[in-house]
C-alpha cells in the first residue's frame, strides 16, 4: 500500500477508535477525554508511527525495550510520550527509563526496587503502574490480586517512583463476559485499596483493555486503553 494510502487509513482508524472510546465512556457516565488512548506500536515501523502522531496519538506503548530504543531514536524529532507496557528485565531498566514517561508493567518488588534505584541515579521520579494478573493465566506476568495489598502495605522506601494505579489484561481467548468480570475485578481491587490504604496510596489510573476488548474495559472503569492492531486495521497484511 502506498504511503499516502496508509496515512489516510490510519487517520480513518484513529477517528473510528476515538468514536468508540467516546461511546464506551458515555455508557459508563464519563467523557471520552477521561480515557487516554495508548497507541501500541509493536506492529509497525516509524513511518506509521509518524502518521499516528499527525492524528494526535502521541502517547505510545511498546512491549520490548529493544524496539522502544530503536523507534524512539528514529522519532526523536517528535514530541512523543513512551510507555513501557511489556515485561521489563532488570538489566534493561536503565536504558528504558532514559526513554519512557511511564512504566506500566511493574510485576514485583525486585523490579520495583530496581526502577526506584535507577530512577534516582538518573535524577527522575518515574510514574508507574502495578501489573496485576487478573486472568490467572500462568503465561502472563503480574502480581496475583492477593499480592497487591501486601506489597503496598510493606512498600519499600521508594522515593523515585510515583505509583499511579494498576494495569491488567483479560484472558486470551476468553468470552466478553469473562473479560468484563476480570476488568470489574481489577476496578474493585483498586477501589478497595484506595479505601483500605487511604492517605498512603492514590490509585487513580486503571490501564485495561486492548483492541478486542477496550470498550468493555472502559465501561468497567479503564482510564487508559492500550490499543494496537485496531489502529492499523487493513494495513498489517499488506
């Protein structure tokens, strides 16, 4: 497909996704601008990301630190805000923190402590989300729901991270009703923690939902939706 046609298709896709976000937010009694679209770019290269940026999609999510570094370098002239949304190994923390605005995938105390320590060395205070394995699938990373409160209760002396909220993914191949239960469970966990640990945490953000289930996630309270393939509908196979 010619580049002009790709740019046009991406613009149409972005407009359609934003409309669906608006509608889903309205069904939950909110405005569309209360849900941040995090455009997942693991499927595409710099030219398509430039097209996204022209459509106002400047909050981007990457799964792999190596891909993040390459794309951030190629697009350094753009005002992009990168989020790390995939598994982050501790030996990749420094390079990743040099590039990202937020780490959404903190999946345990060891990674938390590494991010805090290196953020301090970089002179940064890094916003983070705790990743929660809401599906219970062994193939997924993240804290078990019952591990979150103990971690927060025993929160280490982290001065260089700012805990913003929770992130979760629904079951692979699950039904829409199953996804809704899982998203509702994460929201309810967030709400309980905000009450039980009032004054100690303020978990405002819920990063839930991807291309196949983001509308359900928004209906259940998502404040961030990580959308990839739906933004590139009609492009990924040609």
